C-alpha cells in the first residue's frame, strides 16, 4: 500500500488592510511558504468568529492562524484589540481541553512585512506538520 | 434547612398581590417528585397555598424567565431571588433583556441547595418523599419504612459548596439578612485540570463530553443564553446543529456556548445542575472566568448593572494570545 | 441557484508558469453553480474583460469568479466589468492565485492544486453572494488642513482657489513651518522668505481660508465627507482680532531671557513675542512658562503698553467644533535629536551645530544678522566641516538613527558649502559624504558647481570623532579614496541630521485611524498610484509627513492632495461601501453588546413592536446600523451572541462556505 | 566573482557572526579607529576584503595585531556591521592556521604565574579550547 505523504491543512484568516497586503507583498517578493496555507480574506481580524476557527478544525484543518494589523495600527482603530482578547480566551480554552496549542496562532503582520508573513507561515506550517494530523479536535466525543 | 419558611414567602407574595403591587408571582412548585421542583407563575393566594414550594431543592434561577414573562404579564411580576440569582438578574438588566420597572424583586437568603444525585447516593433509589423542614433531610424510599436522615451539608450541590456570594446585588425588598461575598475555592477544580498534562486534559474532557446527548438543557436553562434565536437552532446561520451530526460537534457546541457567555456568565451553575448526563459544564465557564480574572483583572458579571464586560473592552497592552501559554498558571 | 462563470487568468507566465490554468478552469467547471469556465492570457485586458461580458450575456451568468492577481489589484476592475455587463458588481469574487499562489510556490502540481482550492472557495462564496447597493451620504464642503508649513499652505491655497472653504490648524503661533526658518533654497538659491512669505500673506488674505494658529486637533469623529473635528485653541493671552502686531509689548517686556525657538535657541526672545517679522497671523503670544504676570501675578507691562488693549491674562483654552468633508495631514518633519551621537560632540561644543542651525546662522534675520559667526565666541570660522548622513541610513537594529535616507541633506549641504565659499572665500570647506545623491532637476549640476566652481572639498568617507580642544574642533575622519585618515582642525562642524516625522503625527494618526509605517511616516493608499491619499477615506497626505521631501516635491504633492480634496468636495453625495453590518431584527436581542465594540458609534437601538409566535405582540429593543457611518470591520458580528448581526459581503455563511471549501 | 577562499570566508562569518554585506562603505570605522596609522589594512578594508574573499593578505598582515579591540568601530558603525569582531575572527583563523589554536586544560597549571591575571587565562582558555 502506498502511504500518502502527510500534508497539513492550514487556514489563515488575514485582515484586508495589513496582513492580506503583507501576504501579497510576500508574493511580490517571491518569498516561498508552503502551499498548505490557504488564505481567507476578512475585512479585519475582529471579523473572525471563534466559530470559524472551530469550523475549520471540524472540517479537518490541522492549524488555524489569524493575522491582523499590529495592535494600535488597526484600520478600524480597535478591531485587533478585541481579536486579541477573544483569541487569548479561545486558545486558552482549547488548551484546557487538551488540544495542542501549536495548532492555533495569532500573528500581527503589517502590509510592509511580507518577509514576516512568509517566515510566520513557514514556521507555523512546520510546527503544525510536526504535530501530525488533527485527531483530537475531531475525536473528542468518540472514545477509542 | 432554609432559614426562611415557605409560609413567610407565601405571606409576602399574598400581601403584594392583595395590595396590587404585583399581578403575578414567579415561584417554585413541586414537580412529579419532591425533588424535581419547577418554576411556575402564581396569580392568586389560593394557588400559592396549594402549590408554592420553598425548600432545599428550589435551585432554579428565575432571572431568565423574566425575559419572556415581563413581556406577557400585565402589571408587575414578583420574583424571589436567591443571592446568586441576583447576579444573573443584573446581567440581564445590563443587556436590556427585560424592563426593570415590571419586576418587583424580593431577595431571600439561601443556605445552599441539595444535589439530588448526592441524596440518591446515600439514600438509594426509589425516593418517594423528602421532608426538608427539619434539621436534617428526611428521605423516604419505597424500600424502607423509616426515612433516611441526611445532614444537608453532606448533600450540598457543588455550586453551593463553592458558593461565591451570599450577598444580594439587586432587590426591591429583602427578607431576612443579607450576607457577604465569599472568598470561595471555586477555581480549585479548574486549576486541577490545568495542572494535568495535555493528554490527561484531553482524556478528561473526552470522557465528560462524550456523554453529551445534545438535549440543550444547559442552553435552555442558562440565564445568559437568552438569545431570541440560538445560532445552533438557526437554519440560516450555517451552523444549525440541533443534534450532533459528527463526532466533533459536541465540543464545538460546548466551546461556543461557553464562549458566547464568556464575560457574561455569572457562574450560577444552572448548566451543571440540569445536565442529565452530569457533565461538569460549569468547569468550562469557570475556566473563562478564571482566565478573564487573571488576564484582564477580576471581573464578576452581574455585580453591577451596566458594567463593561471584558470581551467588549480592551487595553492597549493586553497580553498576546500566544502569551497565554507562557504564563505560570497555565 | 447562481449561474457562475469562472475566468482563470494566466497573467502571461506570472500565473501560467506555476499553475496549470487549463486544469484549474476544468476543475472549477464542475463546482456547484458553475455554468461556464474558461482561461485567458490577460483577464484584466480589454479583450479579457470583453470575454467576461460576452460570457455573461451568453450564459446568463449571475455571479463571476476571477482567478487572478490579488483583489487589492483588480477587484475594482472586474467589478466595473460586471456592472458594465449588467451584473451587480458585488457578485464578483477574486481567487488570488498570483500573489498568494503562483508567486510563492515553485512546483506546478502544488501550485495547481492550491489554485483549484482557492477557486473553489471563491465559487463557494459567490454562491452565497447577494447583490449589494452602496448607500449615499452628504458631503460637508469644507476642508481641514493640519499643519501650516509650506505643504499645508499650498494645499489650502489650492483648495480655496477652487472655491471651497479651508481651515488650517497650526500648533505654532504662526504658519510658515520649517521653510520660514530656511535661508536660501536649492537649487536656484532664491531666498526662502521671498518665496514663502507672499504665500503666507495670500493665506491670511484669502476669505475662504481660516487660520487656527497656536491650535491643535484633539478629536476626530465621523467619516469621509462628514468628519466632526474638535480643535483646541491654546490661550495666547492676546486677543487675536484686536492685536495689531505693532510689537510694542515685545520691546517693553522685561522678561527677555527666553530661548528663541525660531532661532533654535541660539538667541533669546521676550516672554510676549511674535515669532518673526513676517508671522501670519501677526499677533503677539504670551509664553505662560516665562511670563511673570501669568506665573505670579507681578508685571502687567505688556497690558499697559498695548495701545489696542489686546492683552487678556484671563484667556482660557478654547475648544472649537467644526464639520469637514476632507482632512489633509501636513504635519511635516523635525531634525532628529543629536543626543545619541556622542562622537560628534554636539552636546559638548556650541560650535557643533545641525544644518538647520546653520540656516539660522546664515540668515539675515537670524541670531548673527546673517554674518557667519561661530556660536561659542562669535568669531569668523575659517575651517568648516560638514558631515552628511548623521542618523540617516542606519541599520534597522541600531538604537540611534533612522533606516531611511533623509533625501534633502545632500542638496542642502551642497548649498551651505557653496554659499559659504561664495561669501567667505577665505574659508576651507570640507564635506564628508558616503554617497552624494542628487536626483532632481538641476540638482547634480548644482553639486558639481559647488565642487568645480566654488572649490568645496568633497571627501568620500565619514567623520569618526570630533574632539573639542581649545578653540578648535579636532576632526578625525577617513578619506576612503586616498586611503588615509585625516585630522582636521575645524572651527565649525555642521551635522546633516536625519529628519523624522513630527511627534504630533502618531497621536493624530490614531485619531484619524490612518495607518503609519514603522518610522511614523503616514502610509499612502498606494505607494505609486495613490501617493497623496491615506488608506482611510477622506484623509489626504501633503508634504514630509508621508516621507522625506524637498520643497519642490512638497509643493507638487500639496497641489496633488488639494486636487484630490477638490474632487471629493465637488461631489454632492458620496456613495458608501455597501459591505456594512446589518442586524436581523427578528434575531436581535437588543443586548447592546455590538454597540459597545463599534469603533464608529454606528449602532443605535430602537423599540419595535413584534408579533410573537402565539399571536400576541411585544415591544422589543433592536439594534439599527447606520450604513453611512459603518465602515464594515465586522467586530459587532462576532460580539453578537445570537448571530443577528452580520456583515454584507463577508457574511458568516460566506466565510464558513470558504472555510468548508478549503477544508474539504 | 570567483571566490577561492569560500570555506575560510564562511568560517570567518560564522565565528564572527558578522554580515559584511550590510556595510555601505561609509568608512566611519576607519575614521574612528585610533590605530589607523599603524595599519596596513584599515577596518573598512578589512570588511571589504573578507566580503570579497581576499583573506590571505589579511592573515599575513601585521594589521591584525594592531587592532586594540577598543570596539569604537562597533559602537559607531551606522549599519551594525561590527568590524572588530571580524578582525578578531581573522586573528583566530591565523592562530589556528599556525596549529597553535588549542589550549588544553592540562597545559594551564604550567602557565600559572602570579603576574598573569586570572581573567586573561580564562579568556584564553575560552578562546583556544574550542
């Protein structure tokens, strides 16, 4: 039997003003990062509902990362401050449920930080790949 | 045994009905058994005398019922509030969920409520009657002639063992004496889980949540879950999920539910009380409360009306989501 | 069900080089809702756009997915195409398969696989798209210019010229800014005052322009076309409308030991002062930190000598609220502090000065009345060393200095050197440079003249150390071309200090919600194509607040900003962004959570009567979003527990559909 | 440009932690150097020569030992290049080339002398015991 090479599936939510532009800049500068990362554009990191994060995990994502403007630089003044609180609590809760904390991350990437975007994605993809498939979030109910 | 008696409460309710202050009374009445007490609306003194109950099983928090009852009832509603109920009462006022003018709140002291599961563990199954009027609970079963006498302290519900406050934060009138906010050990259980390894935590929660049958009792009883339409019951939300379709959904449901009430949950403990599967759901809510206290400073939802909940607030130097794992207490 | 057309762009080989575009269009053809799928070399070209229009007509498309470059690039283009083809522009979604796929991945197979998934996500989203129509809001036909330097002055004049009222807010007692402090201007060497002060007078006399001098902006609310701005007018203790600017008070004021900031502290002024002769408005200002009357109630001389009776010691700060349709930021620059550059002995010797101080030393209205005398002993300096790039072009990690080139130093140093040699042929002038950067009309010719005609010694190398010794400054420097170390006994050392944005810019940016780069320069909406607009609608950038600039460049940018403002104010109504939040009243709890997180105050509540399921009616409190005020961040949608609040264009269901498509 | 000393160059960059590509050729290091006149190759040349792989002349130059390690160049370099660290690395390379690059713990007692500061021994040990 041929063993299929494990490829993590990573969903990245990027705010339109900073991080999505940062991702575009990474592209403009031809900075490589794994194709496992798929970006979803949202107007602001504060648009990301914890439900979206869980939904991604539920549907088989191995890692979810949120990128937004640096605190203080939010296009909408304060959106990312709320994101920061929401995700701090959500991530802490996931950790409390015994889910690997490396599967979730929030990173502030400005429109000027193409290199940081690529480096972040490389690092995150590597960490998620090291964890392997996301079993825990799928299987909490079923005892095996 | 509770310090105030059923008769005192009926007398108070009857007089307020008689002088026209209120037009109906939100109180407890006996269900099928002595211990499954249900909320009820009373409109006359006779109804009160016939069915009103006040004993160690009157745990139900009435605050939530005010949301719909104030819209339906002509005139004011009398509601009896135990100390922990008053926090929910305030939280709902903060969220403009009912009209304060339509409620006459009577604060009543509470000596803690009994957990029927603990009673059954001592007295056994087949309980036919429980008398709470004496020093001890007298539990009669169909198997024994003499009632089993149980010390109320031994069967206190978990939330009452870890009671956070005997102080009423809202009322129009108080019967009996007011107590104080208590320095409870309610976060000890959370800390114990936090101290486990990730694998142990996972195993713990897998064991607990795997019992969930998605009856939605926790949601329906929760005084913070008063949404006109729950996202999990809304076919247009893309998240409609009335029963678990796949293995992940209990967790999704419980995390989201806990998240939706984070910063709004007063830790009244109703979710755990009503869970037919005895899942310690309060440990999810308390985790958020503990985190909020340690990340953003102590905050008690419902302690005052109009306070800004931690999730609709921020400071420019809040800790980063990545830092929650670096903290010593995690 | 939608009828979706998918259009995959090759972008020449930019996409097609790494993504099998045929495979992508084939794969997406089978997605739900897709009735047509194709690929083409350049979708954004006229031919590509026509292809879309034809397909819409032929296949009765209701939605369009373009797999191409970033939506930040061509979303607007394809939306226009859709509109021209008769589809609502918001039925278009872009799958970014260039910047976020073909350009970052090398392998054809992975690139193609990813492109297909991104395309599927876009298709999934379009399936849930609904036609959106932008709302309209009125435009307040008045502009605010923050900063009264040459940038602000030029912008205000140009806007006023088009017939719109403009207010200038300047934090100093007079407009004029840095240019008013300059002596001559490169490359033509005309005197700064001669070309600036007429413009200042024009501003004062223009009945469309109001000047709020000695004032600052303290609060900005609202949005493009409808800003509500609070301006704090500092008490100057002189009634502006009565003071004639005669200057009698400044002469009689007994407190004369106040460092004169206009001459950078190289001489003194009185506690009541007019910054300089051509100040606009030409009215006196009392410095409360030094005035004896204000400090301890003893004096009152100025009040006695003022024939007009303009002095008012009881004046208080005043807050003015005004509505504006557009805001221009022209907050300018300052030279950086030299405190961290110990090696140049700036704080040890008065004879080590910055270039701006040199400007004042050579200016006829300066502390030495235009004679080049060194500050310590007022003797004529015979050997002058100019050091370039002090604090510019530093490593990003270095604690001192800036990473960028300050752009203006090469030219003003050439100017200083040339003028010195011209006026004082007996001086030796050395300029230490790393590179001489003179890209500008007549700039290099100017620099060459300094070297060839005026005999300025340009030395490639840096000054390592300046040591004051007796009345000399020992300068140790390297000459890289001669490969030797030089030791020069100089009388005066002039440092070309890097420039940085004014300190007031950062808090202002926060108020305006305009973004800044790491150096606190304002970010432009597009570095090449929208250089005078901030990404925040209705906020425009003029002058050095956006990046280092010389005068010609500042003036042209100021004019450009003005033309953008005029374009905005010429409209009677603005069409807004239709991607705003809206609340489903049937689900709304009226809990006020959304209102608390909204940064724009766009959400209000009203009581509405509802029919309940049991046929009774009840009054419920529900949230209402003002679409003209909402900017569409979506913060409220997450705060809302019931999911009643949703964001058009980025609805919960749409994002979840994208998540599902990606995770399938 | 062909670089015959690639191995040595990489070694120098690794041991020094210096990136000579950051240099913008301003010459401030040389301008600031108190030992400039004693040197055949000056600090900015040092950086330049290491970058271009022209390392042999440096290894054989007395300049190497004229550097006082005063670190003025490190302090004042606007680009954070740290030339003194490069000089130090070349010195180490020169010593290693002579085979005298190792100091064994056993050799230390013989070298003990009341006049040698303890610090000198420790730093020598740290440097040559690698």
